[in-house]
């Protein structure tokens, strides 16, 4: 079956995580992605190890499948780069603002060559006053507020365990690209013929502020500045980590029915009937007395026992798994979380589509392995 994006050519001038993640998603859905890399070194993440698999950094392997690689010196090979951009449907770049313009690869110049081009720029902090700031995920987590709401109360702030802002930004980039392609289709005669391209811009900071959802809304709508609460939730109780007999378990009772079901399974109907805990708002106010009572009740059984009993009663919960256990759970649930791609283990694309599902056509490329193929499609 052909992918939903089959026939699209993506010129990928991005590196590290946000851009490559976005272009891998497009590649999984059928697009032909040409990864443009520095001769001799390639994408920075080729050197970001350990761990390694078959001599390749797993960081690089995780976001570069289904792509081709061409090694180009963007100064010496500027004409080849422009020819690729002129042929492409989509261009993705995450250089510091102004870099592509200095190389003769800026949007204004390229759209003269290719009016239907969808040109996606990913920055750390925009192309205006923040253009000079380094676009690193850790910096964005710090200055963008994520670390202020992560970690224990009163602590220095804690980063998320993965480069979450890069991933969120990559998702926004992919969404923006697809919307721009849809616009191009509606303004032309199908595909690139007469269609109008546009520039798509996403930044780490704007993506993070959007992704902070309820916290950002609390500030934007009510002027409330949220603070770190450890594993607690500012607006829902019980919604945190508890200690079972053997290991921790999380419980997320998001409404009154779930709370009453929790109390019934714990054999604590007195907590369900106590007016201090009758509503979620009341439970938030009485958190300091309710949570210890629940913790004490949960200490009587193992996390797995509670997981089974509470799940059967419709109470959202689960033990804190490591990644091995998380993959095992997904496998048990039939989600097929991993695939083997010519001997390279890969995390499966999470999107399921009935007619045009994601495909796994080629493993992450060696640096420059497709130079000849790219130059051939560009012609003399």
C-alpha cells in the first residue's frame, strides 16, 4: 500500500531532534525524505553515544529511519542544495535564524524558484528578538517554565527525563507542514501544480507554552503562577503516587465516581461518605488528611494486586514501570510497540491508519550513502 504522503519530496536540512523527528513522521507516512548532512561528521546525534547498536548511536537511529542521506557542504555545494529545494515539496531547517539566508537558501529566495514550496523553520525562540538564543531543549525547559512545575516543592526545578520540548515542537512542525500542504492542494490543481506554498515557523518556547496546557491556562486566564508539586496534581485529588506493599503505584481518580470506587476497593467506605471528601474541590482542600489515609490503606497489598483490583473497578491506576516493563505491557496489549528494520530495532510509529498505515522501508542511512541517488533525480 502507498503511504498517505507518497510522492512528496522533503529536503531535510535539520539536525538533532525536533526537525528529524518531524521529518521521520512524514517519512513513515510515505514521503521521500532526503537528509542533508555535513560532510565527514553528519548530524550531531551520530556522535551522541553510548548507547550504540551495531556501532551507531541509538539517539540517531531513533529519529532517522526511512530517510536518504546526502553529504553537502552548504557553501561549496550551494547550487546542489538549491536544486534540491527547487525540486522539493517541503523543506525543513533548524539553523539559527539568518543562517539559511546567508547560504542563499532563505525562504524568499527559494519561493522564487519553487512557489509551491512549504518551508518549515524550527527555532528555539523565534526569528525576532530571540534569534540569537541557543535552541537547546534543556534551556527551553528552564526558561519556558517546565522545570518550575517539575520536581519536589521548594526544589531547584527538574527537567523532564526526555527532550520533551524538542519532541512537542517536532509534532507541531509536522502538523503545520501538513496544514500548509493541504492549503497548497486547495489553491492549485492538485499537488504542486499552481499550488501556493508558505513558510511555517515553530519555536521551542511557543510549543512548550502551548503544551503546558492547564498550567499555561491558569496563568493566561487567572494570573495564577503554578509551582512544582512533586507527583501531585494542583486540581485533582487523589491523583499522585502512593506506596503499595512492595513498590509505588499511581492513582488518578479524576471524578467523584472513581473516588467512591477507590474507597470501596480499599474497604474505606467511611472516606467515601465523609463530607470533607465528597467532591473533588473538597478533596483538593483536604488533601493533607485524605492522602495519608489512602496511603495507609494501600500498604496492605502489592502494586500488581491493586492494579488488577482497581482497574476492574474502573479506577485509573498503574505501577511505575521502567521502559522494559512499559514495552512488555504495550506488547501484551497488542500495541506492537517495536519493529525490526533490517536488524535495527525501532520504536513503532504510534499512528494507526486503516488505508495508508505508516511503513518501515529503510533503516537510518549511513552518512552520504544516497549522494548518487539524489544527484541523479536532480539531473544535470
